[in-house]
C-alpha cells in the first residue's frame, strides 16, 4: 500500500477512536430523575430505647461481681426497633419497623429512603416510635412545603434536637 | 452459541485486523498491542494526574474552584493535562474491552492461559473504581450523582452499620474527611493495587510486552492531545445537594452500570456485576475443554542447553540440576500447569533433526500430541507426490491456528499442520529441500506481533535469519524458502501467495545442491 494511503488510513483510525472517546465521555446526557420531578428523602440514624429497662442491682449481686466490674445497674444491651411513618398529602409513603443493628441488636436503627415526587405544594408528615409503647408515636412533625422541580427535600431525625427536621 | 462465536469471531476479527494492518503495518497494528496500549494509557493517566494534583485542593469547598482554575486559566497545559487524564482513562477502558473480546474469540483464555485471563478480572474491579473516584473529586453535578449513587450501591452490602448515603443528604452534611478518603483512594490506594494486579496479570508470561511500539505511542498520545484541544474535558455545574442532578454529562465508559441503579435496584447492579465477573472467571473451565498434553522431556536426549527455556513464551520450561547422572550440569524441566502445548520448545531443541540416521528420532523435549518423529513421518508421507508440477512442488508447514490448511492441498502443494510455526525445527527445511521431498518450503504463520502462542513468528524469523539458535543452515537456498505471516486471512489469499512462490521456483529450475564445504554448515549471514 502506498505510504500516503497508509497514513490516511491511520488518520481515519485515530479520528474514529477519538470521536468515540469524545462522544461517550459526556454523551448522551443522563437524568436519574425526570427534570420536572422533585426528590423526597427520609434518612436518620437513631438508637431506640432499651428493650428491657435497667435494673438496680442488690448489694449481694454487686458483691458477687469482680471488683473491677462492679456497677449499680444491670442494663441488657438489646434495643427496641424504631417504627417510622412518612406521609405525603395524607398518603402513606412508608411505614417501616427498623431493627437495631449489631449482632446483639444493641446499636442504632438507620434508614435511607428516597421517593420521586411531583413538584408543587405538599404536606409532609413524619412519625417515629422508639419506645415500648404499642399505640401512637413518640415524635411527630408535619410541614407544608412548595417543592420546586429537581428540589431535594430531606426529612432527618435527631432526638437531641427535638426530633424531625426538614431541609 | 459459543460455537458460532468461536467460528464467526476469528473470521470477523481477521478482517478488522487486516484493515488495521494495512494502515498501521502489522508491527504497529494497535489490535496486536492492546495490553501494552492499556498500560501506556495508564502511564499517561499517572503523569497527567500528578500534574493535575499539583493544583488540586483536596477539600469540599475548594476542589471545584481549583479544577476550574486549572481548566480555564491554565488551559494550555493544565486544561490539556486534565483532558488527557480523562480521555486516556477512557481509552484504557476501550482497549481493555477489545483486549478481552479478542482473547475470548480466539480462545486464548483456556488451558495454561487461564491465569492471565483469571487475574485480568480483578483488574476490572480496580480500574472502574479508580475512574469513578476520579469523577468524585471534581465535585460537580456528575460527582454529586456518582457520590450518591455509589453510596447507595455500597449501602446494600453489610459493610457499614450506618448508611453511607447520609453523608450526601445536604450541602452541610458533606465532610472534608470523606472527601480526603476519596482522594486517598483515587491517588494512592487504587493505583498501587492496580500496579500490583498488572504485575500479577503478566506473571506467567515470558517477555511480556509492556510498551507498545514508539510510533503507536506517539500516534495515540497525539490523537488524545488533539481531542483534548478540540473537546476539552470540562466540569459541570458545581455539586449542590439541595437539588437533584439531571441532564448529567455522563461518562458511559465508566458509569455504564449506574442507570441500572435508578431503573432497577442496587441489588440488581451487584447481581449483574458479581454475576458477570464470576462467569468471566469461570470461562476457562467451562466446556468445551480442550487442554492438550504438555511437553515432555526425554532425559537421555537432553543435554540441558537451555534453548527451550529461552524460547518458551510462558515460562513453562526451566533448568534444574541433573538428576540422571549424565555428564551435563542441568536438565530441562516442564511445568505442565504452565505449558500451552505450542511445541516451540521442540522446535528450539538442537536434537530435533529429521536428518538424524543413526538413532531413533527422539528430541530432548517434545510434544506428545504431535512429536517430532510424527512430524517427520507426516512430512515424508505427504511430500512424495506422484505427478504434480515438476520443479514447483511446495511443502507448506502451517500453523493450525490460522486458516483451514487442508483447503490449500492440491497435486503440487502438500501441507503439514503444526501447533505453532515455531514448532518446526529449521532442520526440517534443510531436510525437505536437500532430500528433494519438495522444491520449496512455504512457512505459514500468524501475523507478526499476533502469534497465537505469542512468540512463534518472531522466533521462526530469527532462526531463519541466523539470529537465534537453532539456525537454518547456510546450505539451504533461501530462494526456496518462503514465509507468509498472514494469520487468519482467507485461503484464497494464501493460495495466491503460494502460486507466486511456485512461479519463482519454476523459474529457478530443479534444485541442484551446492558442493558440500565447511561453509555449508555455517550460519547464513
């Protein structure tokens, strides 16, 4: 093959290669959600109350313990599961009982859940139970919000700051 | 299905390779240097990455600004380096993909070659996270998507007690510590493991090609530089967790699996990734299994010269202290696990000579599936052709991994099929011509730089030109020996080459051996 033809062939091959790279490095554009939708996220890490309340030990019980392990309270490690509900405009989006993590279920219950929702005015309500009660909730909060397209609306929970927070 | 792939794949590949060889020459054909090109792109990524890192601020608040400054204010160098960093990493994904596909359709992943195939799969699990963490550091809309999606993907695994995705709930929840961890993984963690994995991938290969030809390096780098100038890599809008990222400029080379996360589930992504990786890992052992018996050493005939050790492309032969009491220091030892049964060692053995008369033809090292003695018998059986074209009878020694050799046979063309062209000891050429078993010998092998067993064509060329032991003796008339390194081209094309060779032989007239002198035994210049 003539050398100029060979060089032309190489140029075509290189051009095709960089065209492939240049195009698929950024295109086609990708949208994980529709551009006219909004996102509602519920996430928290919360330690439920103890499954069995701490018990004050008797002097005899304390005396039987090794000297370096003598405590006045006997606290079983296991934590209660956390029950959470999320509502949008009165419609239940999520109701979940979240077990405490850890082999002995003695650590936090955590959740990360997202929902694609239409933009516009909405009432968001969140409820959480972390105690042994069988009815009702220990924490509730509602808010009315105007969601814009693409907006990320986050429902978080921190017991130390009073419960649910909306961002 | 697999059968169709193994039939159609090499056919299609041969045609594409032929096009590239026409443009680049076989020596520079990028399809023959895919592994080396990948390593070259890796070094481009490393060098450009080091330059970009000099200006990079490893913090959530300043990372985006620093990349923007580099891209726009120092576009002529920093911007080009950033683009090279991105495009070379994308190019590596392309070459890896084609490399894997080529090895698969040509069946170069089975038998003793399982190790290189198997160790290539973990490489993928390092290359992709390396690229993905790189996008994370730019801290733009793509980084925002990658951070959230990757966290959601990892949260399915029982690794973290708390959801990692919580780190990216709001702009305030993102911490510099997490960002530093990503920078560490991208800059040090993954690259170090990747280097180790590349070493492991090449461990069982003798004389691995880790650098492509200079011309190909210059061409590839120039092409990437042109792309960087014409279409520079740019950041998208800065990450903002108060809004969902949409219309993202997506790098499909690295993030192809991510949409499955949004339209399926994280578990589905893991199922696809782990499932396909497991399947790829198991491929070498799936039917049809075709492992041929490994080379064997005949100790009474081995003098421990080491030629087989030097020529083995897979480090399957080594030298060990003599165990049989003969007066040689060492002996050849074959590791059957590493042997691909290519027969190159038998072709390198100085005792593999069909001219031997006084003793039985048993070389020091041989291939049980097609021993040298059988090769001589086959040569004798096909070479004595009644009739044919006087003065233009050709004996073809061909590699079994190319075209259908049987189709080349006719009244004047006989064919002997080898595992690899380098399985043929040069003494056979001397044998055929000096004993007038044919008027000429035609050697048919794979494309240069694309030998099915890696080094067969190179070793054969060096043996014929007197650069590698065992040499073709000087008394063999070179005009009666032709080579064609055509690989998987069509039979018609090879027939054309053989016809042209026969025409040259016809013009030469009958073979008249030169008087035997000392020079006859010397190596041709």
